[in-house]
C-alpha cells in the first residue's frame, strides 16, 4: 500500500497553471527527491500536500484517505509534517518552546486542567519537556534550549525546524530545501542527519533540494519538474544522464553540450 | 528555587496584598480609593486585552463593547426591582429584567459569561481577519454594542443611562478580580495552550502547519479575554454607580490599549505596572490644568492640559522604549532573588574596595 498517492493533481492560479498533472506514489520508507529550476512548481506541490493550497483538479490520498482540501492542522494530525524553504520558526520564543509546540496537537489534557495545572496536566507537560529535550540532544542544541530561536546560527535554525516537525510525530516528512544557505560542512552533516532520522523515526521523506550533492547522495528516487510538468523520474544515475533534465537546467540542447 | 517554595512566597505576597487592601480600605479617603479601584479594574482590563493582543497577536479593539455588555448585565441584576420601576421614565423596563435579581458575585460571573458568549459569536467569523482589518471589525462591534445600548431604552434606559447603581465595588472586589484574572491568564500563558497562542502570534502559517487549530485557539483566547472584560465592566458599573452608553466609547478601549502598549505587549507584569501608572498620572497631572508658575512665567489655566502632558509622556515612553516599559519581561521569584543577590554583592564588593 502507498503511504501517499498523488493522483494527477493540477493547480491553477487564474490563468497560470503552476502544477500540471502531477502524479506520485510514495511507498513507506522511501526517500524521494524533487528537483527542478526556480519556479518549476516544487513548493506548490508541497503546499498542496500540506493543505495550504487545494488542488484545482483531482485528489491526494494519504494511507488511502482523501486529504484534499483538509486544513493544514488536520493534515499534520494524520501524519504529514513539513519544513519551509524560508524557515518559519517562532523567532521570539525559546528553542525548547519551539520544539514543545510541536507536541501540542497530541495534548490530551483539556484547557481547564492546563490553566489550573492539574497533576495529570503537569505530568503530561513534564513528558513533553523530556521528549523535546531528547530531540534537542539529537541535534546537539540542548545547551541553547533557553536562547531565542531567532538568535541561533542559520544552520542550527534549520535543524531546529526539522526537529519541530518531528515533534508532531509524522509518518511522512516533507523538507523544503533543507540545505539552502548551508556551507559544505553543514550540508554534509545534514545528509547524515536526514538518513539518521529516517532510520530512528521510521520515516518516509520527500524533499525538495537545489544542492545536487544532497539529492544525488541520499535519494534513491528523484523527480524532476520544469514549468509545472514532471519531465523525468528515476534513480540518480538515470536523472544525471537524462537529456530533458540537462536541457531544463542548462537551457541548451543536450547534443550541443 | 523549588516550586514548593515559590508557591509559599506567592501565598505570603497575597497575604501582604490583603493587609495592604485592608489598610487602604480603612484609612484612605473616597477619592484615593476611587483611583486605586480604577487602577485594579484597569489591571483586569489590560491583562485580558494583553491575552488577545499581546500573547495571541490578534489586534482587537472591542474591549469597550465587552465591558458595556458586562456593565449592563451587572446593573440589571443588582438593581432592586422597586428601584428599577422608578428610573425607567421614558419607557418601562421590559419583562424579564423587571423581576430578575442576583447577588453581586453571580452578577459579575454572568457579566463575564454574556461578554464571552458575544465574543464567541462574533469571534468565529471575525477572527479570520488579520491585523488592522481585525482591529476595524472589532471596533465596529464595540460601536454596534454602544449604539444598540443607546436605542433599546426598554432595557438600558437609552442615552439617559442608569443612575443609583449600588456601590458594591470596593478594593476587595476589584483587587480580588484582578488577582483571579492574573492567575488564570498566567496559568493559560504558561501552559501548552499558551505556547500555541504565542506560536500563532509569531507565525500563523507555521503554527497551523505544526498542527495548531487556528480557529479554536484564536476564538478561545478571544472568549477568555472578553470574559474578564465583561467582569471588569460589571465592577466598573458598581464603582461609578452610574452608566450610560457614552462611557463605552472608543476612548475606553483606547485607554486600555495605552495601558497594554505602555506596559509592554506580552508582559503581564508590565500591564499591572502601567495600569497603576496610567491612573495615577491621570490624577496627579490634574493641578497642571489649574495654571501655575514656572519662575517668572505664568502658565494660565488651560482645560485639557493634563491630557496633552499625558500624551507627551506617552510619546517619550514609546520613543525610548518601543517594546513598552517592561518589554517581554515577566516577574518571577527566581529573577527577584537574583536581583536582590546582585544588589547585595555589589554592596559588599564596594565596601571591600573602600577598605
């Protein structure tokens, strides 16, 4: 059974077709990459999966359940988490708070017991704190737990955003350009980190990335988009030798290159 | 410091506060008591507005409307029935209101409840708006409440207002309500729900994508905020002993907004401080209006001079402290003792250097 089944979706903004007939089936445990030149419609695909946009035509299924047009918070609840291309952390909140927020959607205590600090709530809060600390330790951010998230270096913020997404307990993790703005050393660490969390959390990962080293290095299957259309699909070697892909990226006919 | 110790300290502080209230009630004149009462009511109003604006980031200008609802509900419940017959001169009071009667505490609670119900009903559609648009929509709501109050004389006695409301509000009530408000709103802010509210303030899209139900949390915050505004409205009516729709014009909301912004958005401590400073300065600056001398220059009597000076003070605060007097700072026992320790150490080290 597929984890995610995107059935030929199309997204139109007025007269502009941002994504045209996008089709993808993701099997549990896969690590898939989505690449393409700027403006190809990659982030739009993510926005449709996470409910920020509703596809104009056709539907998306998650574990055989139709999730088209469901609100983003409900989609996160069924098990799809994401990060953003231009990080969206809660800059003025502490690092630990940023992670703890990720656990809020699974909170069992009701509002009254949270306000009046009933023992059941205090216990739940304590366990959320412990789990958040474990996540922070995983990325080595535990010593910054009381710093404001906005004051962390760029690479650390990226990691924080990823573990915040992990805190929601996803089955499918969508990463939108996780290596953007990282130096080669950080990028290398990130690749190891992504593979580690995939094993540790039993995740399926779907990522957008411009850094070819990352995509070719960790993804088993790659999709290439250009002008809203999927132009190629295959393993890294196939993609590297695909004339359509070379044309899209270099803008010349492969024969002349 | 252990949580247990902090609890004991808080209880001790409350006992001290109780003694202060007792002393004030027995020793101060009516004028000073009025200022203190208003200060305490402004704390309730400010802290509740801070919840929706400072912590949840939703720019709401509807507080005067919720206050008005609370003030009228309390008034109609605490006025003795025989007295109601006397004051509704233009048109007689409509039926259920002629007979209903409740003790002050029940009236206050119902005031909050009705304000909260109103907030829930208008919050659902209106909280989809963002920023200035939300501000305008909630301001519109407050104006509607005021105009409705003006035009249903069979309930509110219209523009004539209601006079002779029993003066139930004293410092025990106003300070007590302020303490309860702070306790509950602080409890909310420091819980997982509070984190969710602040996440919405920081970044709405990110908050939604990590699974926070925006509508639920915004409406919850708005409703709780309105509840306390309604209770404060009830206290307000029973302090002034007279209400009319004009008391709940935009200026009222604006005053609360000044308190919240001056104290610092997202700081309960700041709101408490600003609420007192606001009421204190409004009265303290009164002599300025009477005219006075600066050396040889004679300043004549100018009505309204007090407000001009006050605005100037406000400008200075905002110019030098953009985030309000206390910014995001919050009082804690831990911080308090660290501060005391520091003072002590500085003293000791300076003593050491003189030797």
